[in-house]
C-alpha cells in the first residue's frame, strides 16, 4: 500500500478504498473513484508493482470465494449503485484490493461483510517502519503523495499532467510543488555551497 501511495500519488483513503476492477495491470493504470471532491481520475500504476498486485488480487479472489462459501461476500457499494446493481456487491470486481482481515457487522445494517483495511492500521505500520528505519521526521501517508508529486516534477513531468494525476481541480494548488523542487529555503543556495573553497 505504501508503494502504491508513493508510486501512484494516492491519498490514504483512496488506497484503502481501491477496488479490484479499478486496477488495470495490462495498461498500468489505476482509476480512483470518487476521490476528493467526488471526482474520478486515472493515475499511473508502477510497472514494478504489477506482479505483486496480481498476487494480491489472486489472494483477494481466494478470500472472496471463501466468504461466499460461508454465506458472506457482499461488499459496500456507492449509494447510487447499491440501489441500481444490488447483485454487484458479490462480484469480485467490486471487492477491495486491500480487505480487512476480519468480517464485521455493517453499522448501517445487520449484514456481515469484509470492509477495506482500516486507515489507522496503515498509518501505524508506516510510522513503525519510519521509526525502524531511523527517520526522525514525521512520516505520514500524505508525505508519500507529496513525494510522488515532487519527484515527478524533478524528473521533468509538466505541471498540467501532474495536476491530472493528483486529481486537483485548480492548477494553482499543484504549483506549490514547483517551489519544493527548487531545493533549500526559497530555492536559494547557500554561499558556502557556491564557494566551497572558503570552507577549507
């Protein structure tokens, strides 16, 4: 999940809510449904993750088949679809790519179902990994999204493309990353870096 958030620029909740049908391994793209502002968008899927995601989706398929055998397997659908396509909640395509380890009773009804992994679990795992790696700065899932944007800009991706990948409505909110890519405070180099002979 951490690699997808960094490699695709997904927000934490977008990653948690990712459905099997929205991962296109062949075209190497992810469709984010109802992202911030209830907008859909398409973003890049890192090629290095395709095989591991294929394995993850196979694992989800096995878990889903087991749930169906035990009389479960229905998943929460977006409101409009729940009314229109009630049977779709049992389709593999609508299952979460990162499901919860346990079934739970839906608080809005009495149906037992498998929800997506909880956001707090991902946050805790990332925080523990950062501590284990000796990183002293605060590391959150949103830092991964910022890193995605910054590193794409540094590698030459244009601002409009980045805006679309991030799902931003206004390009001005994406422009903040151009300041970060200049490096240092306000993009200024220290005179000590410019004249290193002085440091001797």
